[in-house]
C-alpha cells in the first residue's frame, strides 16, 4: 500500500463527518472546567474544558470524553488516543473547537503524567479514491 493510499484509509473526511455527528448530537456534561487541577495529578491543570458525552459510550460503558476549546465553530479538530498503564486501558478523547495552541497544551497535559501517554490524530479532509458515496 502506498503512503497516499494509507493516508486515505486512515484519515478521511467521512470519519470526521461521522465523529462530528456523534459528538455534537450528544449530551455534553462538564467534568472539569479549564484551569481546574487534575484529581490524580494536582500539579496538572486542565488547559481546556473537559467534558463527557454521556450518550456516546464504549462497549464497556465508558462515556466518550472531550476537551472543548475556544473556537466559535463546533467541530471535532482532533482525537487523542491515550494509553494508561495504571488503569490498564486505552481511551479516545475528542478535541472540539480547539485552536492549534489549545491542542498543543492539551496533548502536553495528557502526556504530563508518568503512567499515561497519548498520540494526536488531527482532522483530515481527504476523500478516498474508493469512495464514490458515503455508504
């Protein structure tokens, strides 16, 4: 598989459209406002509002978590995939309406704890060659 084909499969516009719909039609509940200290790591301060989307849940019943930034538009800008070795889980967190600076602060916040690390997947806009329609 060429690098271009791989990118089309991994980060295409249809995924982000579905994620926007899932997140923005969901019930968002505040967990921690920006500026609040982390419960587990008090020296880490939330760089943006931290929310849970209570009606978007995993197969194990864990709600989808999100950071919401200051941009006026309501779209998902990125996803963080986070591995936590103490909790023995892998989580996805969505970044909604975040500026580039906010995204930078959020990924540093996630990676600021010793036992958890995350990677950032930024929103893509490519339409795969194989996709004539969104089916």
